[in-house]
């Protein structure tokens, strides 16, 4: 969909590592709302990684960073976002996540008489993990945003049940995540030359991810197969980094576990293409970009049997383990180690499934249809 070149589209998203940016850049590279007036506001306690800024430069997209003090200064932070949005006088505001909801309220309430801004909120937090504040922000968003997009029907239904009469059902749409399946693709001859079995997980390092279970299971699988060589790769950065590192050291795994830190797009793909098994230990998701990337790279997946994950990992794509149970996780890893034919079947099905279901071109069309019905009339 081609927009008038003077039509301004502004995106607001968390500045640090996470799925929001991965999805947004995939959408933009897929041709979302073609206009020379896209801009991005990165907001949060972490500055945007160099890879995000590099991609903005490649796409010729103006961007700025609004920092937030850790644990304080939220009102000032929200006002700064509002002031930037008001200065931009944007036509279409695409908000990724709930964190900027108060700024949306200010924009809608205080910019009377100025150009009307169409606000599209893309809600991604798993319902099971939402805090009371996040539920409040979603309730407020239903009153002030023009459209609210959930990633799955289950997420939309769960929100409707929780919020009841506060939900404005006419504003709700369902559009899943998408990604560049040509970029996230399997590598030929990626098996380790020395026979090492590479297991990995990538995500933000935070409390809603269950890295302790992953580390315990990794220690157990090594003990179960002393004649085999294993290596664990953990990608990402965040608040639990030091706790994870301390646990690795306490288990004496420092030489067989690599903490890769924050990875840019190219290095993330290289890591995924190196793995034999992808394990995703989490307390809940909505529609995990990390899982999509692993599946698109043709990896057999083992993941927590929790809401937002068990609807993604179909029986032909991988295995689910009881959340928080390292022994069950070991059992599932053991199944793939001892049955390489099953792992190969998962690889083949994963890639085929990604090509059919994750193509960003289809997701772009869905967003453009939704926006076109409301803005470009």
C-alpha cells in the first residue's frame, strides 16, 4: 500500500533487545506502508543496540531514544514521549506494547484541534504474565487507541474475559507475528565437525524466562551421556544475566556454556544455524519471535508446555516438557539425541511450516488492510 509521501508514520517500541524490534524491522523490510515519513521512537531503560541503529540507517528511518530511569521517573518519561509525538504531528502511531499507554492518553486528550492521529496498539505480553499495571494499561488503551491488535485469538479472548465490559470489541483485531523467512533459514552442512551436540536458547534475560531449568537440565544431560560432547549457547542480555552466570559457575559448566550476550541479526542467525536442538524455557509467551526464528531456521524445538507456547509447538514441530521440570526436559532432549531420525523429521516440518505461516508479506497485507480501512478512505 503506497501512502502519500507526506503521511507520517511513527513507531514507539521498547529500546532494548526483544521481539518488538525484530518484528518491526521485518515489517518495514517487507514494505509496510510505503512512505518516506517513517520514524521510530525507542523508549526504555536500555539504549537501542547498535544493530537497531544500523538497520534504521539502512532503511533511511529517522529515530531517537528516550531513556527511562530504572524504577522511577515514569511520569516524566511518558511526558517526553508525548512531547515528541506532538512535535512530529504524526498521522499514524504504531505502538508496540503497553508501556507508552499514558503518552497515548495525553496525545489524544491534549492535541485537540491538531491533525487527528490514528493509534494502532500491537499488544504482545502474555496474559498469564501481565501485571496488574499492565492490565490497567490495556483497559485504558481500549478507551483511547483506535485499534488494538492481538497476536492470537487465544490472547484476545483471554483479555476479553479478564477486562469484561472495559473491552471495546469493535477495536480488536488478530494479526500474528511474521518474519523474514528468507533470512532466517537453515544453513547447509551446519552439523559440528567434532560431533558436539549444540543446544541453545535466545531471549531477553529476565524473570519470565526459565533459564535455571535449562541449566539444570543441561548439567543432567551431560551426566547421562558422559561419552558425548554437549555445548549450551544462551543468547541475549537483561536483568538476570549475572544470576545465570553465577548458576553456570556453581554447576561447573563455564567451559561448556557460552553466554553470547546481545546479538545482532546476522550473529543471531549464525547462532541458530549452528544449533542441533533449540530449547525454549519460559513461564509464558504470546507469540514468541524467538521460537519463530528457530522454527524458520529448521530447528527441532523443545519448549515449556505453557500458554502461548503449546499452541505454537505443534506435534510435528517439536516436543513440550512440563514447565519447571528439569527431569522432563532431560527426557525430551534425550529423545532427540537418541533418535536423530525424529529430529530430522522435525527439521523438515519446521522449515515447511515457517514458509507457509510466518511469511512477513502476509502480515504486512493484514496491517495495511486494517489501517487502510480506517485511515486511507
